[in-house]
């Protein structure tokens, strides 16, 4: 009964810390791997957030550019001197390739942002699994010490 209470107290101590650093796992390489994954996850979160910001700015910017150019082209069509202003270099509706390609580019940018968001999700799940494995390894070490008659608190 005393051993079960010791295990419970040790698990509560580990869970209060919520970090692998508070455990006495022999696996220092495991800590390094977890820290590396935390750094990569943090970096990937920033990249995904910036990609969504760029997607939003691109969509708003392209929409405003299309509205402005189409309005300006419509004003040119209504002018009496349309023939004189036709060769100013602005695109007409027939030559307005920007509409087709900007929409296709927007789809590509959205797909890139979605993929980056999925990578953040996958990396987060991987990090969670690594932390769980490290905690289980700590529990295994404590159980081995207890089965050999040593106190798990004495090792820390």
C-alpha cells in the first residue's frame, strides 16, 4: 500500500511540472529531442501564421486591384474619346489576364497555408506523443527501482 502511495505522489509531482525537465529520466537525449521538437513547432507556428496573413493580404489586395482596374476600364469605355485613350497601356476586359491568374494564385496560396497548418497539427501531436513516452519511461524507471527495493525519491 505504501508503494502505491509513493507512485501516486511521484506521478502527481511529475504532472504538476508538466514538463520532462522535472523528471529524472536517464534519457537526456530524449529531452534534447523534445526541446528540438518544441523549437521546430514554435517556428512552424510562426510560419503558418505568417502564411495565413500573407494569404489574407493577397486576397484583399488582388480584389481591390481588380475592382479598381475594372472600374477604370469601364470609365474608359464610357468616354467619348475612347479611341484616344485606348493605347495608354491599361488592360481591357478582353486582355485582363490578371483575373484568371490571380484567382489561381490565390488557390495555391490557400493550399500552402492549409498544408502548413496541417504540419503544425502533426508536429504538435508528435511532440505530445514524445512527452508521453518520456513520462512513461520515467514511470518505468521508478517501477524498476521500487521492484528492486530502492526508493524512487532517493534517486533525485
